[in-house]
């Protein structure tokens, strides 16, 4: 006689580990997110009712997919009593033919890859891609996502509903792109994942500098993507996130206040993550098919491998930023390069570059550009200009820990 409590614990563990795999296959079979979600929960409810008496099946995932499929068939047949049967005939036929791919583990993994690309389809707005990916691929609740992005839960829920409706109405296919379309589509997927990571690693607003749960989800999602699609730039993004994550314990103090890189206790950095990230960078660079994420990871690896701040190879970092600018010629990349130039050739050289960038309209509203100018002015002893730039940065930032950091810099200038 099976142990009821143990089987219930096993079902709970199975849900935590594999429910999104089962969900992805049900979306593939049913072509509808909401129907698949309902079928998933009905399948697990059936498991809780039947497995304590019958024991766990040899292939629990296949059982859940099959049960979910039959539950969906029953739901569609009930719905057909109220709608025109023609609306449901094709789906019922495809679900009843018994040729579903749920017994093949590789097919199930393919379904997860299809789900990622569907949620990150370029026809969806970027914020909808993020919300839908976190909800459907990662399995976060609407409330968890809303809390992470400081949004009301109803607003976030509507965003997800609209995204699902767009997929349904535009008939966005549930598939991995063709080979010729894959590079462009993969870029959009990686961008969504990195936006999620950045919001967790350096929150754009609110009381906390970091939100570990979001960063962890982004890393988990990239690890999954690397398993399913081992492209060099996927490895590059994973490396970049691991190298950033390695520094997390030293980025804030016990009060949640930010600690700049030069003041961080490097003994707190996670050496295992640094080693893993550095290996991934080397693999991606050797492929000769890398792009911006790999170069950003290479820059992070140079920082991570320096025994202390003064030993950082800033000349190499400037060279890597030069290569990155050829791929991604943006003002933010140019700003980061200017800071590296200041460390390599002196603050005056970096300040000239930063002030040129601040002539651009977009950069005039970017708080980190003003903070960079303030820091460089402080280093050359121009405290008046440093104070003005710190004040400007302070008016633009929306994150409380950054406000406190900038205020501390202002207070230090006033004390001189």
C-alpha cells in the first residue's frame, strides 16, 4: 500500500520541478495558454486523487500530459454545447487522434523552447514579453511579477491577458523559428531575459537595490535555454549574469546601501560562479560567433579576476569596449568606455568623453551619466562641478539606495 503522505510530497516536488515542462507540452497540444493552464491543474488534481491509491506511474510527466489532454477534450466538448461545433471540431480531432508527442523526452524539451520563443515574439510589446515569460515559462504568479516590478497586480494581469489575446488573434505560431530567422529571434529572447536579470540585479526603482528572485529566474531561464539551444551568445549571456551574480554579496551593506566596485570586499565574491562564468566566456570567444553579451561578459571577467581594484587591467577593458562599440554603438556603452578610459589614462581624458556624451538629449536625462561626470570632477578636484552633477543625478534617479549613495557623496564634498 503506497504511503499517502510520501506520494503527496512526491507530487508536490514533481509540480515544483516539472509543471512548466508539462505546461509547455499542453500549450503545444492545445494551442491556448488558458486551456493548457486549466488542464495542467486538473491533471495534478487527478494525480492527488489517484496516485495515493494506484501508486505513481512509471512516467509521471507523460501521465500528466495525457490526463491533461483528456481533461481538455472534456472541457471542449462541454463548451461545444453552447458554441457552434465547427469551432471545436479541428481541435477535438487533433487531440483525439492519439499522436501527441508527450512520450518523447526530447519533444517535451522542444516544447519548452517553443514556449520561450512564443512568449518573446517580437510582435508583443517588450513589457508584455517579460511578463508573459515570467508567468508562463518560469511559473511565477501574477502577484510575484507585479511585486517585483512595483506594479499593481491588476495592471500586470491585464498586460498578460492582452499578450495572450495578441498571440491568439495574430495566430502567432507555437514554434522555434526557422534557421534563417533564428539569430534575430534569439536576440529578442536574450534581451528579454537580460532585462529581467537587470531588474533583479539593479532595480530601476523602489526601496531595494537588488531583487534576488528575479535574477535567479533569469539565470535559471538562460541555463534552460543553453541546454536546449547551445549557441555561443547564450553562453555569453549566462556567463555575464553569473559573473555579475558572483559580486552580489559585496554590492550592498547590512543596511542595503550600495558599495561601489572599488570599495567592495572581494573576499565575499563567489569564486565558483566566477570560475564558471570565465569558462563560459572562453568557450564563447573560441567559437568566433560571439556578440555583445559575450564581450560584456569578458569585461566582467577581467574585473572578477583582478585580485584588487588597483590591479584591474583597464587597458584590456578599454580594448574590449572598443570591440563592443563596433557591435553595439550606443551611448551607454560609450559612457562605460569613457569611465574605463578615465581609469586607464586619467580622469581628465574620461571627463572629456563624458561631457561630449552629455550633449546628447537622451543622456541628459540619464542619472548615471551625471553621476559619472560628478565622480570624475571630484577626482580632479573640481568640487563645485562635482556637487552640481551629483545634485542633477540625485534629481533623476528613482532608486532609494542610489539616492542615499549620491547624498553620501554630496555630504563628503560639503565636508571638505
